[in-house]
C-alpha cells in the first residue's frame, strides 16, 4: 500500500477539499496590495527576534552595579533592565543584531501599516462589506503604536525613561481620573519599580496575543470576503481576477517575506538604532536635551510642542495643557478613523456593496479630505523635530516653532484644495481611466510592419493576459472544474477567470500570407489545454512559440 | 505597460535574492557582533582602573595650568591691538561694544580665540566656531598679554587624561552637560536662537576651558562645583563621545529617533515598496 500521511489527515479531517479550494483561491495581483504584507512579515520578524530578546532581557527595575564590557558605564548603579540590555548588546552573540532588527522591524511595521491604511482609504476599499475589517485594521494600528512605545521604554535608558515620564504626565492630565489611573498604572508615584515589569508583560504577552488574534481575523475576513480589485477589463463586482494561491501567489508572497527579512536584517546589521549604551541609564534627575520618541509617536510629540500653554479650570478641576494634544487629539484621531466608513456613507448615501476599487481621482471629495488630514499629521510629525531642524538650519527654535504653528493650520486646507482640484482635473482628462488599446503588429514575409487595432475580443484577451503576464489561452479543463465547483457553492457567476501562462505576443510574426480579412486576432498563439506545464508554468502550458517572446509590449 | 515576465523569473529571482540577502545580512552581522564582543572584552580587561586613551601619566595631577612665557607679552600686545582692540580697547579694559577682559584669566581668552569664536563674525548672533585666525604660539602670546594686565581667573588647563576616569565622566556629563549638549554631545538648538554647540570638534584643553570659564550662555563650573579631577573625568568622556563605540553600524549622526525614523521609513519601507512594485502586478 502506498499510504501517504496526507491521506491520513484527509480521511480524518477532510483536509483535501479545503486545501484544494485554498490552493486555487484567486488573489488579485497588484503591488499596492502587498503593502499590508510588508506589515505582516515585519510582524513575523518582530515575533522571532522578540522571542530571542526575551531570553536575555531582565525586566526589573532593581538596581545592580554594572561591571560589564562597556567600559564607560563601569561601576555605575543601573537597573537590571538596562544592564541586561547592555549585556545583550555587547556580550550575547548576535544579540545586538537581533535587538536592532527588532527595533527596525518595529519602525517598518508601523510605517507599512500606515501606508497600507492610506491605500485602503484612498481606493475606497473600506466600503461595504469591509467596514469590520477597517475597524480591525485601525485597532491593529493603535496596538502597534502602543506596542512600539512599550518596547522602546523597556531598556530603561535615559531617553526612554524620559518617554515614560512624559507618559506618566499625560496620564495625570486626564481630568478627574488621571491621578488614580497613573497611580494604578505605575503602582504609586513615578518612577517606582513596577512600571518596567508591567510594561514587559503587556509588551511581550498581552498586546502580541491580541495583535495575533486581530491579524488572524483581519486575514480571515479578507479571505472570506475575497480581495478587492482595481477596475479593468474583465473585472466586475462579481468576480476576482488574479493569480491562484498555488503556486503563483504563494511564491510571490514567500519571496516577499524573504525580501522583507533581508531588508530588516540589512538595516539591523548595518545601521545603528537606539544605541542605549551612549544614553546611559535612566535616573530621574538626569535629562538629555533633544529627546524624541520613535517616529510613529512623532505626531503626538509634535502636537505637544505646538499646542499653546492653555489651562482650563472648570467645576473645580484644572485641565492641564498636555491633555489637549496628548489625550484629546489621539482620541479624536482614532475615533474619526474608525468611524470614517459611516461618516462617508452619511454624505454619499451609498449603501451598495463594492468590490471594485476606486482610483483616488474618481472620488475627489474623499481624496481631498484624506490629503488634508494626512497633511495635518505630517506637519505635526515634522514638528516633533523642531529642535533638530533649528539646529541643522541654524535658525531660532522659537522661529521654527511658530512657523509650524502657522503651517499646521495653513497647510492642510491648501493640500486638500489642491488635491481636490488635481483629482477633478485628472478625472476630466480625455481617456482618463480608459483602458489603453491593444495594438497588434504584423510583420509580413517581406519584412514590412503593419499595425492595427485589434478587435474587442482580442483586445480583451490581450488586456487580461497582459495584466497577469500570461498568454492568451482558453481555460484548462481542470481549471474549469474547480471554477464550476466554486460557482456551485457560492452561487455567484464567473468566480474564476483563469489567467494562463506567460507570453506577451503583441508582436506576432507571420509566416506566409495574412489571413483574409485578418485582424490578426488568431495569430496569437493559444496553448493546448492540459499540455505541459511544471511548477513555474502552472497556469497552463507554454506555447511552442515561447522563443519569440518579445518581452515588452503594448 | 510592461508585459510581465514568465512566472519563473518573477518569483524565483526575488525568492533567491531574498534568501541570499537575508543570509548575507546575518553573516555580516554575526561578524559585527563578534567584533563588538571582542572590543568589549578587550576594554573590559582594563576596565577596573577605568582607563581610556592610555595610562601615561596616571597618578599625576589631573589638571595642571600652563605657564605662559613672559617674553611673548610684547608680541601678544601687538596682535591684540591689531585684532581685538577695536572693540575691547587697547588695554582690554572694554568699550561700549565689548566687555572688559582684564582679570578673566588666560583660559577664557584662550578658549575664545582658539575656537575661532573671536574675532566675532557677527556681533548680533551667538559666536560661531571657525578656524582660528592665529597660530598656536600667537594665541598663547595674546593669552600671556591679556592675563598680564591684571591678576585673576583660571590659567590654561592641561588635562592629564591618564589620571581621569571614563565612567565617572559619564556620570558627571549626563548630570551636568547633557541637558543642553544632549547625551551624545552632538548639541542642539535652545530657545531664542541660542544653541548648545556640538562638542565633537573640541580639543581636551578647550573642553576644560569651557567648563571652567562658562563661555556665552554656558554656566561656569568653578572648583567649588567641579573639582579638577571631575573636570578631567568629563573631558575624558567628551573625548570618548567624539569617537564612541559605534557597535551596530552607521551612527546616523547620533541625533536619535529623528534620523532613525527617516531611515526606517525611506530606506526600510521605501526599498520594500520598490521590491513589491518589482514583483507585484502594476497597471491593469
């Protein structure tokens, strides 16, 4: 008996059907759909490097006298958290590269989430039925920022300790409950000895588990709802045009994981990040000038720098200045972010289901709001480096500060207005959004070239295949079977449009006479279904005319 | 629009590159880490005596004051009259434009002229560092002349780094200096157009002079605040900061998370977006 383990599983769990369906799952292929993948792969790197770091990090505020290999710190009384981070950096083999990869991955992780969010926003991918996933994604962003801040705080160095001090003050600023909250969080007065172990538990257990769960939900919902796609020939609200999960998408995604790992490893290995040995341990009476948080907290830091020193007293309670930029602003930010699908619907009255994405120019109103809001946060972000800008460009810090106070009010409306006008202009441009026409070029026996526009059928065929780098071809029988099965189950029509192996046959060589009345349509080779095809030509057989690939076309 | 290449080229190349680059990055790193460890352990062997930059002269006084040659006073006077007197007056007693220099001591005079701050480039802004107008012997001649006019003030300190402690310097620096000059010594802008300059170009003598005389907005740390030993410790740590242990790669100017954020977004995310654009679908 040739009894395979895979059969064992299938007979007990019925995995074959699910696997077959999954391997044939269609993913639209567009580079902008891979931004979220960067975030996901960074998350995996964060988990891996983070586990390594936990093996050596000591999450304790208890003090110790440092006698490690970093001479300038010798004999200093430091926390065990700080001492273990120094040892991790200098005495654990590959410890520093792991720590730096972890930190770079965190920076890239949040950046990728933000860019992914912008893609989803500007293409309207959050519209019905994807509002829940928009909420899940927003939660992931909030958690990623919080998680980053906690991780940044753990080494207990002078810079991060200052950050915790600011976080303590922000908690205190919340009216009525602030002092209770801060006391609860820190186990008493700042700094105490509880905050590092508590941050550690939240950083390595609570939030990663929540994020993993939310990420699973994010993907499962996407899987269930199927991915959105850009408008294009052959793409409707009822189908998904793209590449199959196996092998094309799996290879692409797997490759992209390794690329992400490569970039993060290169950064971790070649570019210094957070050299805590130069910062020294956090001691409350010490302070370094020019303290910034990591970039994803920059907008909050900038807001705190720019906000005027207003204090409001009412009902016997004083609301400190810091409450407005550091508590109210993020509250409004994330509140509006999560409510956006409903806010937009309030105005558009669009209750329809959308699987086709919009080009940002198709919706000038949304694009303009998005650009304006983005400009606002960008100005706040740059405002977090007022001191660095003042020092770099030799201007007064006060001048830079006041410039940003003006810019933060002036730039967003200007950016929104310009975006609106540009989107309107682009939308009304001739042929905007129209698919480009496929041209078919013939070469006669004598070497004469003639070009003609193809008929709509060929055009559609070429267009479709040009997208997928595929050769015009009828569906292989096998594919039809899977496709029909899916149809029967979902009740939707045309679930699969199979794109087939790669040939770009815009230039076709004609041996002999052109067919009478020939549009050239049928000069494009069509591979025979079911023939040939290996791992890397899975979507159908190569044409016998592969050797004539011209590469680029249209 | 470009027609996509065959699936093979599209997927295998990125995968192969990714694997190669990951492995390469790791390999690079493990070397870097090994080097860091080696550096660490080699310095730890001499750690307990806290010696950085040689042990010559250990045991001698941490700071001695330079004896200026009285025979150079005449030259110093000539140079002073040529370069300084238009503001400070012929006998350095000050005018409406500039303060009295008599009795400030040689260290003050030496700091201002040896860092190029004097003569001033622009009297309306904070004095900027520039190449000194004088040779070292000319500077010392001016110092000798001005300090000969009236007694008082510290002489030019000569720091014996061999008698200084690096780790004590770190503690003193982070307590007394980092609040303006930043913990890495790179300097930063303060309020109202005033800035704490970078400490990276300073010589040992200039650092000690600055601490002892408090030029410009900087506080003056007399011997009641910081002993000569402590000043020498600080000088030793600042000299270390000029060439710190840069384990982990490019230092990004030691300005902290601002530079890191730009690298993370532009190089980290940017290169990955380009990679995605490379292997992903484009127009439709």
